[in-house]
C-alpha cells in the first residue's frame, strides 16, 4: 500500500488542529459503548431522505446517525420563507434524536458553484476551481481568500442548522475529459489542489463545521461513478506523487473527515471500489496515512456500487472496509437490517463498530461546543466576491486594453441576470456597446468582444474574442468581480489552474 513520504509535524493535527478534546473523546467512547446493537447499527448510517416523516422516524426509532436531505426535497419543504423552513426541519431532526445525548449529524453538499443544495437566501459562492486560480495567482493571499469564503459559508450553514459539509473536493481534474468533477476541483496541479483543500478545511473548521474532503483517493478518472465503476489506473508511485497529495495535506491539517470514492484503485485492490476496500481504507488511509478522523463513504445509491452490491450489501461492505459512516443507502431499511444482522453475526466486528460510533460522536460533540460565528445567512457577499476577484483570470486581451462604457450580455439566463444586477450596481449601462458572452452549462463557446467562462475555462479556447476572461462563478458576487475588471476598477490577476491550450496574454 501507499506509504507517507514524510512524517507529520508533531505540532500539526494533534496540537493545533480542530479536533475533539480528550474529554469529548472520553464522553463519546462512553456513549458509544452504551449503545445496544439495535442503536449501534443505525449510528453507522446516514439516511437517504425520502420524506420528512420517514427521516424523523429513522432518527427517533432506528438511531440513524443523521439524515442527508438533497436537491428537490430541500425545495419541496420550503414555502415563503425557505430558510426558516429548513432550519425548522433541521431542528426537528435534533429533537428526534434528543434522547441520545449528542447531536444528530445533519450534512449538506455545499461545495459552491453548481453543487450547492441550498442557495437563496444563503450567500452563493463560486466553484472550487476559483480557489485554485486564486492560489495560483496570489499565493498566501489567495489561500486566505479561500479560507474566508469557506468560513463564511460554514457559518451560514451552521446558522441554518447544518453541522457537516461534504466538501471540499480533493480531486485533481484530468481536464476536458473529466465527466463529473470539472470545476468542483481546484485544478490539475496536485500542489495547488492541496493548498486549496487545506485553506478550505481551515475555514470550515473555524466556523465549527465538520468538513469531509472527497473523493479519496481521487476521482481523477474519465468515468462518472454515478453511472459505473471508474478505474483509477495510477500505479503506486503516481498515487504517492499525484493523487494522494491533497488528502495527505488535509490529514496533516487535521481535516475532520474524508469521503471515499467509488473507484477501482487497480494498483491496490483491483476490481473493488475504494469505498468497499479494506486495503484502501483501513490499511491505506488509517494505518499508512495515519488518519484518525471520520471516514464517510460516497453515496451508496450510485451506479458504481448498486450494480455490484444489492440490497444492504453495500452498506455492510463499506463499514467492514473501515468506513465510520455509510452515506445514503438506496434503501434505508434494507441497509439497517443488513448492518444489524452483520453485527449480530460478527461479520462487522462490534469493537470496530463502537470505535466508529465513538469517532462520530466525538466530532459531533466538538462541533456543538464550537463557538458560532456572527453574521446572518446571506450576509457574506463580500467574502464570495473577494474570492472571485482573486480568481478572475484574463486569458487574452488586446493592447491597449479598451475602455468599456456599455455592455450587451448574452449567455444562460441565470448568468445574464446576475451580470445585469452587477452592472446596474456599478453604473455600467446595459445596451448597445461591448458584447459580453457568458459561457457555462449549455453555452460552451461563443463569439463576442469579451467572452467569459463561468465554470471550467476550456470553452475559451473554442471562442472567438479579443478579450477572454476565466471567472469560475456565475452568481451576483462573481459578476461584481467581473464588472470591476471590465470597467478597469480592478485587475484580474488569477492564474489558470488548468491548461486550456492558449498562450499567456501579452503584456501591454
């Protein structure tokens, strides 16, 4: 298995990181050891939520560790005041588990960009690729902007009742052939991605939120694991020098959690998803990389595992492999029954299961005891805009740079609407004038005076324009940063974190 190339600094995770105290760990062990097997089985699973009523029952009656509410259901539970409705339901989850003496885990996928399960009225943040561009262009100042953004996002999530965020991505994008990660990755340079991951984890930890770096050992593949099992064909040397770098950096930084990916790591355990592999998780992540935080599986309702592990088998295999928490099984009851049967038979060692439960409980206690940061949800637009401003990258421009006095935007309706808001705030007239084309989902190339990519920047190489800008975001804060560049009020000094096949812009 892969071995760490350097010893951890003695003053990193244990002495300076965001980790449970000895008292919290002792209390967690006591509570975990007191769980009957029926409750212990549930404590190893984060439920897939199909309805509010079922979710509350799983927490109350089956002792599930937590509930993952995603996508449309978040929207379905909202009315005229979405934030208050979300907060109310998250509070109901905590009340359903009140008898256990420690919090229920309430996680959310909130990476920024396209992966943000709850938006308005929370502040929106750009894609994580913006972190790579900011760090590549500005070094420590860029990293500080990343930390400020994730600290702000974490504070708002916590105010909404969440205690866990399944972010950031430690994946290293393979470029245009990347089928699912794309702008969720900080870039293609493992060192830049590692710096971005550490900066992001620091912000979440400062907000008192449990974060989980994903998708170990790196979704750096050309197959979407939602549909099938990708093969990560790195040999052991490349795993050490490339794929594992962001995760090693996260471990040295005392990252609370790591999410495993559904990846066939052929050099380690051929044909077995990493999320189901004891060689990858227990031997590799735990023993060789010395990780003592939470291990969470990726969603067990994905094609990569559902095709191979029917019923509750995937949940049992993920736990046997060393996961502390099995995330979102396709069928909650089947998963629970299978885990309970495996505990009773000894297929899942009870001692291992109680250690996992204690680890989860300790982090939940630690998050609960962390001070809440000030600031209402929706109040952190400055931090979001600052990250986009650090990330914005001029890829091409004419010399001399023209003065823009009015603009005519085109592109996706969402991006254009955000651009109009930012332009009007800045007093930049909308109408005949400089044409600005906004690339993004559904708009992969264009011709205009200015072409701006709002997701991955690859479409810039296919676009005809004298001026090309990589923005990595499409919300109002990102567009404010863009407008400042277009009007000459700011300079875009981020650096592309991926290769788009264009030469560096000439100096004027």
